[in-house]
């Protein structure tokens, strides 16, 4: 298991004293300035395989005190749109509160209500932990979450279970469902840059894909995400996002013009 993370989102400026990579030059998240992105025609559509998990296969949903994590079978693959094949490890969320947005990345200075990260590791490694320490070892698909009129049926196969894991350390089993349905329709339109984990140890080993198209949750679903899980016993887990980090000369590419 992981050494217990004694960090939190309140003393973010302390992170780099305990975790030196957090002070590195290629950190995440960033603000994407769309007008400054460079179109790269070699960036093809993200191609997924095995994302439809049958209901008889259960998935573990956990409150780890920093976010809610859905463990994913390593049979879910990214087989296109990246230089190598990547295997799924987990997905988790970043959110704000009912009054404030909580995405990690921002676009032209706009923060979205929430952000989902689907974390994958390069198939040449045997585990996400091993891959996490190698450049390009991780590929995270990031999806911005907005509030809309309709209830999102695929998120409805996940969000109600948050009520089983309100306390840090709690976990629950949920029936498999089509993980593809959590992603936007257009997997061919995205921003791409090299960055890091947005949490300690902040390894600078993440190939980021930020989809241009967002997903929509109803107000009730947003409230489930924002107002259900707690950390260290009593206080509600909200605003679990890191501030945007300097690009330090990094290029942001786009798969579309
Ligand atoms: N945005 S992100 O991808 O950087 C990210 C966060 F912002 C995160 F906040 C998290 S959760 C906090 C880190 C953590 C804590 C406990 C455990 C455990 O008990 O197993 C594991 C991790 C979190 F889990 C992740 N992703 C993890 C990063 C830590 C481990 C490396 C590979 C999995 C991706
Ligand atoms: Zn994340």
C-alpha cells in the first residue's frame, strides 16, 4: 500500500518540501490558452478497447480521503491516439462545492464545475506504480464536467454509490457498466501536453489528454458529487483541486483546428 499521505489541499505550498517533484518544471494542472495551442495533425482519435465492463463483474469504489477512486480492470485499453498501448488503472474526480467550480485544468481562465481523470499506465510496465516513475509511463484522459438539464444515465450507474463511502477509507463494490459512457462523444478533439500527477508525489510522467467536449450532469448529480463524501472524519471533501502550474515553455498541442 501507499505510505499514508499526510498532505492536504490546504497547505499545497508545503508539498514540494516533502515531495521534491512537486516543485519541478513540468507540473500539472495548467491553464490551456486555446489560441496558443499548436495544431498537430498527427494527433489521431483516442481509440478504446474493453471499456464495456459486464454487470456481473464488480468494480471497487473507494473514498481515499482525497477523492473517490473507481479501480478499473487492466483489460481496458487505449489502443490509439498515443504512441503506445496503455492499460486502465483507475478513475477519480476533482470537484468544488455548490457555490464554486472545482476542475483542475482551466481553459482560457475558465474553471469547470468538475473534472474526471481516467488514469492509464503504459503496457510495457507491469503496474501503475512502476509506470508512474517513468516519463510517459502514465496517460490520463481528462473530462470536464458541467451542469446541464438532463440526468446523465451512465454517471447514474456510479454516483448513487457515493452514499456507501461517505467516510474516508470506506469502499464498496458496484456492478460493471460501460465506462465509455462517462466520456464525451468526440474522442478525436483534444488538447495534449506533458505534465505531472496533480497530487504528491507529483511525478512528471503524465501524458495528458484534455477532451474539448465536456460531459453534463444534472444539478442533483452535481450535488451528489459535491456534498456526499467526507475526509478525516468530520469535514466534507470539497475543492480537491491544485492551482494551475506554470508551463515553463511547454507546448500545448491540439488534435483539431
Ligand atoms: N490527478 S492525479 O491522477 O494525480 C491523482 C490525484 F490528484 C489524487 F488526489 C489521487 S488520490 C491521492 C493520492 C493517493 C492517496 C492514496 C492512495 C492509496 O491509498 O492507494 C493512492 C493515491 C490520485 F490517486 C491521483 N491519481 C493517482 C496518483 C497516485 C498514484 C500514482 C498512480 C495512480 C494515479
Ligand atoms: Zn486527478
